[in-house]
């Protein structure tokens, strides 16, 4: 490709369309048909061609780009390397990339790795691409990170299962297996008026760790839980409802939270009320939902749209 030949007009000359057209004609004569593989052949631009184009005194790291990345960007996971719970003590990690000391490394996926029970396991990877599993006692201080390594995750095991995973290389994630939601299969009829009665919750919307059974949630691990109970119902005879309430009971006798509405001078056709406690529970605690409907006469009905649900928020 040659140079475009163009003679600009002299100073003071009126610019006309011809002047602009001549400029583009000169450029197109060189460009059209000349931008081909010969102009952009592989290796056409070499390091030697660029040598000295960016003087080292113009760069904060004296021209060492790898050093610049190392000193300005902390070691981190570029993408992937996410651990997840398989079943029991088995975990899986996606493939991904990490950057350590400014250099990018490829990390292979890990499938069906069995973690040790009742441990805190810190998962690290080094510049050799090898994943290390550093075990400590539950709740113990984290081990020191080895040189040229990055921490990918903290895996917590207890009771024959992985209870939590913190993917520390990326954003901190909490893979929580402890979630449930249950409701009555059908309307619960014949409920005695003005009597706290356990709500029959025979249908599970979900129970991700199988801790809900027989109308009761058995707390799997100690921690802070968000619970929710909503009672819907009425007196069996429409118009006889004068009050209602709902509560959550721990271990058969301790009220976690209770809500009541009652007015002997007013009757209602429908009852709806809920509680939403945020509480600390211990492993093995038994949580049940109870409802109450006050009737001016006859019995009450708990609707199948009632629900009891909850999930673990944090173990600490």
C-alpha cells in the first residue's frame, strides 16, 4: 500500500466540494483493494516493531506489565472454581481461572470429592494447579495460606453431610441445605373453639434436608433461623368467628412468637394471621405450629392455604 497523494488548496482559497472529493478519491485509491492478507499477515507486526514505543519512564512499573498486575490487583478467582454440595459429604467444583502474583492459571474441575466428616476444610490452589484440602477441627482457626496459593473455599461438614460452603475466592456464597415449607393437604375441620391446636401439615412444598416430619421441624444444626407461620381459617359456621391466633412452639412448651386477634363484640367470616420470628435455635430443637380460632358457636376449620416455613440464615 502506497501513500495517498493529495494537494490541499492554498490558504485563502474557497473550499469547494471538489477539494473534499479529491481527498477521498486519493485515500480510496490506496485503500480499496489493498487491505488484504499481505498487509495483515501473521507476524507482520513484531515485538521489534513496537520496541521503545512506550518508554519505561512512562510506566509506573518500569515496563514490567506482569509486575504491574501483581502489585495493583490482589490474587483472585477470575471465573469459575465454584464449589457446590452434591450429596452427603460429596462436593463438586467447576473449572475456572485464577490469578496469582499477576499470572493467570487454568484450574480443572473436580467431581465427587468426599470431604472428611466433622471438619472445617479450607480448599486452596497453587500456581501448579493442584488443589489442596487443609482440614482443621470444627470452629478452629483457619490455616495459613501457603506461598503462591489462593484460597478457593471453606467447606464445613457435620453429621455426615456438608452443612455449608463459602466460596471465598469469588464473592462469599452460602450454600444452605436447610430450608422447608409445609401446608395442610386439605382443610382441617372440627377444630375445638378457643383451644390452641397443632396445625396438621401433611404436604411438604419442599424440605431440602428432610428435617420436617409429623407436623414438626427438627432443627438440624445450631444457628439463626428465619421462621414463618400463617394461619387461615374460620368458624365452621360462617359468621361465628370472633377471634383467631397463631404461634410457634419450641420443644412442646416454649412460645417463640405468638399473635392474637379477638373481639367478642364483632363477628368475622374469615381469619388470617401470621408470625415471622428470627430466632437462635439449637440442633435437635422441635418446632411446631399451632392455631386457635374463637367461635361464638360450634367448631372451627383451618384452611389448606395455611403454611409453615423456615430456613437457616447463619450458623454464627
